[in-house]
C-alpha cells in the first residue's frame, strides 16, 4: 500500500546524531586537559561509574552531578568547565538545522535529548538559526526523570509540550529509540544525516 502521511502538529527531533554530531572522545579529551587529569580517569568518572547515565535519567541533579564528578576526579568541575568540554565535542549540522527551521514554518518543533539539564543551554547555543523555534521546547531526559527508549520518556515529553502522540513525528539516529517512540504511540523513524532527514520530512509532507 502507498504511504499516506498522517496529519502532524509536532516534529520531535533528537539532537546528537540528527541535528548535531557529538564526539565522546573529544569531550573526554577536552575535560582531561582542562582539569589536568588522565584521559582514562575522566572516562571512568563520567561513563565507567554510571554517573552520566544517572544524570541523564534524572537520578541526580546538576549540583550533585558536578559535585560527584569533581570528587571522582579529585578536583572541582563547575558548569562552565563542563559546558566548554561539551561544546568542544559537539558540531551542529547547519543543513539539518535549516530543515528544522523550514518545518517550523508550518508545524511545531521540539527537541528530546538523552542528557541532563545542563544540555539545554548547549542546544540553545548551537541551534542557530533554529533557536527561536525551539525556545522553551528543548527537553532533556534528566528533567523528565527517564531516558529514551523508555516509552514513558516520550509520553512525559508530549505532556510537557501539550501534544498528542498520534499527531507527532519523532526522529532519531538510533532505531532503538524509534521503537520506543512507536511503543508510546508516536509516528517515528530514523535519520542519520541531513540527506536522510530531508527525505524523511518530505515523505511526511513537512517540506
């Protein structure tokens, strides 16, 4: 059967992998240099300990997250140091952001990212020229209390946005997150670059 695009009122975008490219290696490298610590120590403190996942899941707040990271690295990690490392590791995709801006002319747009609350400011800083369309519409999993692909993450996001699952398209680079969105009743598909994103948006008659 031919595909019939559903009526949509919201497109919910992942950030890392769709609207930007993120390098975990570059982030750890930058933070290690800033704190004068070994790369392996920073990698273990952030990821090996499970701290990053707990922050992304809302199990620890920003103050507790930064304090624990500092304790694990025998130093002090403030929001500015964290943000500088995240910015150094994240490259916005201008074409993808232009596509989001084009979609926003006729349909609501928002971002749902598996990150703690500190990431909202990073997205706002990097999402030019699409930032006006996303103002107040950047949702971090840490503030929702659960991460993708948990179906609850999408339901909570839609509740915050006042949107309906049946009228929402979710786009992510990871198919496991697409499956989670579908389980929550959203239309969902994957895109890994601006070309595939453009094809997907055209298929849903959003461009």
